[in-house]
């Protein structure tokens, strides 16, 4: 597992507090900003740290606390390193109420692309107090067990036999 350095490889708004070891960051709502970001965008000169490949997964833990009476949202998404735009809904995560968990994205289909990653705390009201914590952003190679292709091949053979049996019984 390779942890991404949120302190040195990401741009952060002034209200974002990044731990000295770069493993976690706190995004705090600010009355002067409509959104607060922590971003790595290779198209803007940030180092390329999200390296997709076969069996490569990006994971991170999050905790979002929405202040009482607020209408805020925490999100994360992969961005195209050339355009800076989101690469699609399948690689987006948003939560608009207090919660925590782990987000994992399989980057296998994105091999060869230059990617960035952005975390954002969106404020949709004039109240402040919401915070989001991001921890342990990492790339991990998850190998496919050697037996899995054999197992899947066996399932395919069984499905084929079942289909042949259904076709044969309909002809009678």
C-alpha cells in the first residue's frame, strides 16, 4: 500500500489543516468561501500521484460532520489531468449528511490516463461549522487470486450447460 502525501503533493485552501505526516487533513467550512478544497491536479503542475493500472485501487477514509442547521456536502472525485474535469460519476463520492466510512475505486480501467484527485467541502448556506476529515489516502494493488479465473471459467461452463438444457427442453 502506498499512501499519498496530502501535505506536499496536494494544493489546499488556507482553512485546510494537513497533518505533518501528510496522512490526514481536516477541511473546515469558512464563511468567506463557498467551498474548501484539497486537490491534486497534474494539469496545474501538481505531481502525478494517482497512478492507475491493472488491479490498482484508490482508497481513503472519511468523516463528515454537518453542523446543525447547515445544508453542506463533502465530496471527492477523480479528475482528468488534462481538463481538470471529473472523469465520471462512477469515480465520484458525495455525502450531504453526517457520516463516515471508506471509499474505494478500482482504477484498472483507467490505465494510461493522467489523473488527479480532489476533496471538497461545499457550503450551501451562510452558517459555518461543518468539517470533513480525510485519512489514509492510498493506492493499493489488489491481486486476483490464481484460482479465481478457473472458478469463473467453471461457472461459465455451468451456465452454458444450463442454457443448452433450457434450449433442448423447449424444442420438445
